[in-house]
C-alpha cells in the first residue's frame, strides 16, 4: 500500500510540475516511466524524435525514417513543435529548414501526415501553403518566424523522424 501511495504521489507531482511549466510557456519533455528512446533520440511529450542532418528528398527522408522503425515527424500541438525546434537548435546551433512528415501530394490542399495520424495542428507561415511551382511537402523552420512552408519534395533537406518509445 505504501509503494502504491508513493508512486501515486510521484505521478501527481510530475503532472503538477509539467502543468505549471506548460502554463509558464516552458517546453517540458514528459518521460514515461518504463519507456525510453533509443540512443540519440529525444523524448518530447510522448514520442521519440531524431534529427537527421543528411540532406535528402522528402521521399528518401521518409524511407530513411521507416528503416529506423519510424516516420517523418507529425506534429500535434505547439509544445511538440517548439520541442522539435529546440532539439534541432541544440544539435545544429541554428535553425535549418527541415522536413516533417506532412504532404498534400495526393490532392492539392489536402494535407496528411505520413504516419497516418490526423492533420489537426498546423504552424503555417503567413501566405503558406501556396503550392508555388507545385510544392507538396512540408518543411519547418522557414523564414524569420521558423514556421511551416510547402516545398518541392525533391529538394534536399535534413529531416526529423518520430516514433513511440519501446
């Protein structure tokens, strides 16, 4: 009974601290007890993310992520996006434009994530997506606001992979 109460107290404390940090605007990765990310991957909220610096087309980047048991990253809320931006900045000391898993290549204006999750959050730059010259793949860290832009899928960019912890 004492162990259950202690674990319960610990969980409540972690939740309270996470909520307080989120309300203050801080990005706090939440670590799920008993689950971890592979070496080199970063736990952000509830998924593992990996920055891949090698420049590849969107399709080759997706295939590379799949070879690692992941997909190009989908983004479901602002806290997650800011965590991904920080991970890239920590790794590169900059903000390179980077592939995420969004695409509207099947039908113009119908955006989906390569992992099949709902495309319900977005962080488009002003005036984007604009499909200028047939742009169908989603890049992040675009422009001064480090927001999202549609880009030609054959363009070579670094990428971010995502998967759930084991």
